[in-house]
């Protein structure tokens, strides 16, 4: 029996190595990111601050500005990537992600509604925006589910993608109408949000996001086995005794919860949910026991790199991170599409 | 006799009734072949028997119990199905695929138990795929791939194996490979095998029991001698055929030579209904 | 093989139906044009309209309004609607893909991108150049989408087309967003995005006209080839069709029509999706009828949608794009649900 699991051992080792590499890269970028910006905080400075020997200004920058933002990048990146991996598993299509299914713009729509509602008031309760976004994501996902579900046929993966794209178009049209009625300041804000920027940059937002990630992520990991089987031909999964509709629904819920909460804090960040799992799949293979954790890490890495670049390229202002992710992500996506088999 | 049998099975596809009031009894420990023309409903019947498709009315009983009223996972321990043209994700190896066959028995995080590993090993061995254990399925030949899928169905440890057109897209050698494997499984392991096949002569040579289906109804049922007759062939397939005796085994083989009735040439305009 | 008694052979070519549509459609179109001119923030009497068109006397305000504002607006709607509809019909015929439409192809995103560049870097550019720019942008993006979708093994399936369209649109939109944020032109772009013929004037129409006419004539000429293409590429080749040539010509026409229309009116994608479908159901599968009928119905839709956009929230204007999306998206959803093909 041992010789049979030789390949399996190899795969496991490869997986471990990949995880370690990811962690190292993330850590390195973390240090670089701390350093990036108008005021430089070299790793030595970081260390000094951590042991309470830094200046109060350094402490402020580290703890109140950079650290929360980096933590959020990590969390959002991992959440979106895992969400994408789940959706790709459910739809059996490696080109699905929460953005394409319109979940992100759905969140955006509710955010815009929220903001335009408060146009009369000067103060927009910013802290409530994440909840608006989350609500939007859930509503959109519910809509897509209802529309895709056909009695007797259940949830067809292909149909879900097309309907997701349709719903996304509809929501975008609605968004366009709404954005006209905003004043320039609101419009600027909305445009930036829609482009995807880690605008939630203090610890409150971290706390808002954390419970979602802490609960949903392990839940997703525990469903790895189910995802493996769902990825097979549908009749085979049924033949193996899986309650397909129920499992799909649960997994969809997890994916939407992750995507919604991440978008709520990180804005309309497309492509992370697509590229993260793809990269992971190329490195560790399609088994979800490996794929999900690897996706989480690759998503985090992608986002933290993009975010750092976004802050560096056009100093002192910044490009919304989402735009950078799109610029990196879309060409790669198109390349994958061109290379993909039907 | 404990057998798998259907009772007044009515199966509809969307709104079209395909199978009406089907009462079929599948003998235990034998190979049964479902045959019929394209669109006769044979695959649909197999899917309903394997509870992949829910019937509109009626039920399927196994050991006296309706399989629709049992949890799907429990049924998966009694009955396994290999659907038509199964596809596997890229890069999946034979070993991994066969391990999925243990899904009905797994709990929690799903680590493979000793029992699981034993079954997997046995399944891969009995299908002759041991040397391909670590090979990705998409790199295998048609026959090898089919054997890998059969190994997965075997790993489920069921007494009944359902196969939907297991040989349709294989060349002659691979067809023989698969059929001989099924015969071996039946003979040595006493598995009940139900398969949908297109080639009547395969059915005759390898099956104990043939069920000929036309438009969702059983036209003829029984051993090859009973079913492979001129009359049945005419009725079910619309062909005139000579029946000869196989030189090696004596089972009837059919040699079609003429169509029963004239049919309209396919009008090219019929393609315009792509809407 | 026995032929099922119930096999229906759908030969849906109904010239009579097509003629009826053309006649009634044109009639409704003319009515629509007149209504469009008559109704607006200030209603103008029919008699006045007649006089303004045929017995024009400069100096009378109402005549001027009719001539210089409303007539071009109405005509622009009609032309643009026809362009989108024909482009959509050609696309659906050539790709044999009922979900194909200029919007899905990324035409809009490309034009928007070009527009963003224009507004940011050359804000004083005249409309002439704007049209060309946006046309080039549209060509670029749809070329990308089409190209990538076709390269992949298995060719252009509905899902692949949609996904490629989404990817290219996202990329270009990302660029456009950044430009609009950086150069603070978000509002201008938003207006264009809403889609509408609000500012249409004669010079725009004059610039549009040669392109549009050329495109339409090209479409009519190509219609028979497209019918053959829609039977399937293998059959078309077997019938002696030069597939590559037809595809190239068709693509150019689609780009000319859609690109021009988008530059005038903004992204009103769903017209190209919805109209050809409805027309096909009514008129059959012969593109010699489908194309003219689509043109008429497309114009009809745009003209009446434009009227609607002015009437619904009187006296404010609702963006036409949203109105058409309200019709289009449910229809698209219906199509996606109905699509039984293994995509």
C-alpha cells in the first residue's frame, strides 16, 4: 500500500512547500508594505515600535494606518479567493468568480442607494456601509439562485453563470441611472468604491470583517470533500449519494457570505476570486483539501502586493487597488480563457 | 427471489412522458442488458433505477424497500451507476477518482480508513489498473478510462452496478476489454449488472437477460434466444435481420440487412429549427 | 430509423409576415417620429410640425425647435436603433449564438474607454473626432473579445463569449475609471453612460449618415450569406460559402454600425440582443427579411423608448439606456433560462 501513496506523498510535500513559500512572500511584502509610503518604516523601525521603542509618530502610522490596512488586504484577499474557489467548484467552470456573477455590483448598488439616500444629510454614516454592501451581496445572490433554479432540473452551473452575467448587466444599468443623481463629491466616492479600494482602513473595519472570515473560512475548508465530488459529472455525484442541491446551496451561502463581507470592506474588488484559485490550482492541484487553503494564501498575496503597488505608484495619492488588480488580472484571465478547453 | 424491480414506473422529461407504467424485474446475480432504438427511453429507465432521475409516478424497489424513500447515501452503498460519457476534472489521477467511490462511507473530514484503502486497492486491482494508479485520467485511452470509472463504481462496494452505454464510444478492442471485465465481475463476485448497450450482439454474448424497449415500454424480455428474434427486431428497431448462431458460444447473433419501412429523407430545412 | 410521426420540420420563412412587419413598422415609426417631435417639455402642435418641415421659415422659434432640436433627435434615435438591431442580427446569425449582441462584445466598454481618454486628454475635441475615437475604441475591444473567444479550443460558445466580454469590459472599465477619477471627469462619463440622444444635432447626423448608410447597405448585401452561415459552418462550406470572407465582412459591418451608434448615443446594448430575437420568431430564418425588419423594429424601439424617457418622469429625462435595460435584462434572463444546449 505504501508504494501506491507515493504520488500522494509527493503531492502533500509540494503542497507544504507551496504554503511555506506563500507565507514567506506574504511576510516579505508585509514588511515592504510597512515601509512604503511617504514615511518610511524600515523593518528595524517596525521591530522597535513593536517593543515600544519607536516614536509616537511611528506608532501612529504603524498601528493606526498601515497595519489595519494590511490586515484587511490579507483578509479580503483570502476571503475573495476562497469564495471564488467555491464558486468555481459549484459551477464546474474555472472561470467563475463573485465579480462575474454580479455579487460585487449587487453590493455596489445597495451602497450607492445608501449614499444617495443620505445626500440630504451632510454626514454619511460610513460605518453602516459594510452592512449595506453585505445586504446587497446577499440579495443579488438570492436573486441569481431563484432565477437559476428550475424545477426538476435544479441548479445548472452553466445557467448560473449566464444568469449571473445578465443580473450583473441589469444592476450596472441601474447603477448608471442612480449615479447621475449624485453630486460630484458623492460620485467621486462611488466611483472609487466601485473601482475597489481598501477604503476601510481602521481597526473597526477589521473587527467587522473578522468574525465572517473566522466562521466561514473553516466551514469552507470542511466542505473540501464535498467540493471534490461536486466537481465530477453530475450524475456521478448523485450516484455517489450526494444531496447535490442541498450542498450547492450551503456552499453558495458560504461563498456569498465571504464575498459579501469582503466587498463590504474592500470595495468592488474583481478578479481576486478568479486569479487566486487559478494560481493555487496550478501549484497544488485540484483537490480542494489543498486548493482552498492555497487559494486563501494566494489571494492574500495578490491583494497585499496590489495594495502596496497602488500606494506606491502614484504618490502621494493612490490608485484604487481594484483597478490595479483588474489591470493585472484581466489580461491573465483572457490568457486563461484563450488557453482553456471547452 | 430478491431482485431489483420497478413498479408502475412513470418517467417524464419536463412535460413529455417517456416511460409509462413500467414493471421491470432485474434478476439478481445476472447481467441484464437494456436495448432499444435511440430515444426509446432505455437510458432514462436506467437513470430512474439508479435514482438519478426522479419518476413522476411509481417506484423502484430493492430488497422490498423503495429506493426513493431511503437516504441517497444509503442507496449508494447498494447500487452504483456509471453514467454516459463521464468527465473528470483536469489532472485527476486514477487513484484519486477511485477514492471518491468511498464517499458514501466517509464521515467528517473524510480521511480514508483502512477499510477504504483496502477497497480502493481491490477495485483498482480487479480492473487491472494498478499500473495506472498515479496517471491522470485524461491521459488514458478510452478503454482504460472506462475501466478507471468502473473501478470507482466498484470501490463503492455495491452489489448492483448500473452502466449507461459503457462501450458506445470505444473501439472494438476496448469494447471487448470492458465487457469481459463486467463478465468477470459478475462471475467471480456475483455482482448484478444492468447495462444499456447499443450493440445487440454484445448484449447477446455477454448478458443473461435482455430487455428490449420501445417508446418506453417493454416489448420483449428474457434470455438472448427469446429476445433476439426476427419479430422483435422488426418491432423494436425497424430492421429486417438474419439470425445466426455464434460459432463459439451458440448464442444468437443478428445480421441486419434491410429497413422495415421507407422514411422521409432528412430535409435540410429541419436544421433551421435551431431556434 | 423510423421517423417519429410528430417530428415537426420547422421551415420558418414567412415573407408575408415580414412584409406586414415592414409596412406596419414603418408606419409606427413615422408616427413615433412625429410624436417624438411633438412631445417634449413644450408640446408642439402637429400643424406646426408640418409647416416646420415643409414650409420652413427661419425666425419662428417653434420651427427652429422642430428643425434643429427635435427632428435630429428623433432621426438619431431611429438611426441608432436600426444600427444596433442590425448589428445584433448579424452577430447572432454569424456566431449562431442567440446571446450575441454588441453590448456583450465589449463594444461599449471600448468606446467608453476611448471617450475617457478623449475627455481627459483632449477635452476640446470636436464631435467628429470623438466619433472616430470611440469607433476605434469599440473596434479594439470587440476585436479583442471576438479574437480571444475564438482562439480557444471549441470556438465561441455562449459562455465563453460572455466571459471574454466581461473580462475585456472590466479591464477597459478599470482603465476608464482610473482616468475619470484622476482627471475628475466622472460626471461627464456618467452622462454618456446613461445613453441618450439628448444632445443630438444635425452635424452629428451628417457625420453618422455615410457610415450608417454604408453599413446598412453592406448588411443587406451580406444577408443571404449570413442565412447560409447560420446553418452551420460545415454546411456553409459545403455549399460553397467563403466563410472567412463572410465573417470578416460581417465583423466590419457590425463594428461600423455598432461603433457609430455607440459614439452618438452611448451604450444601449440590449437593443442588439432583443430585437433580432423577436424578429426571428415572427419572420423566420431568412436574413434577407430579418435584417430589414430588425432595422425597422430597432428604430421603433429606440424612438418610442426615447419618447418614454421623456414622458415617464416628466419633466425630467430618464436615461434611455436604463429604459431599454428594463426591457432587455428580463428578456436576457428568459433566454438564459431557456438555453438548453450544453453550454
